């Protein structure tokens, strides 16, 4: 089975008024993940990390159907 590794970096925020938007207020986050092509479809396991020690663990199994 092929194994894949990946990473993401993100920055964003929301503001009520466009004039309040500022690069100084951005919230930063990122993730690391591994994936494999399995007989049941792709399987991804990863961890996300955000500011203020916020973490998320995620697991995805199978195809996404639109």
C-alpha cells in the first residue's frame, strides 16, 4: 500500500467590519497527516495544532461522495 505524508499551514480570522481586518489579528494553525490507499479507499490520520495549545485529532476512511 502506498503511504503518503502531508502538512498544512493556515492563517485566518473573522471580523464584523471590513475596516477591522488586520494581519496583526490572524490566528495561526497547522496539521500533519499520514495517508494510505487501502482496499476500502483512502485512510487519513492526522493531528491539527492551533494557537493557545488547541489540538485536534482526525481520522477519515473511504471516499467522499458529492
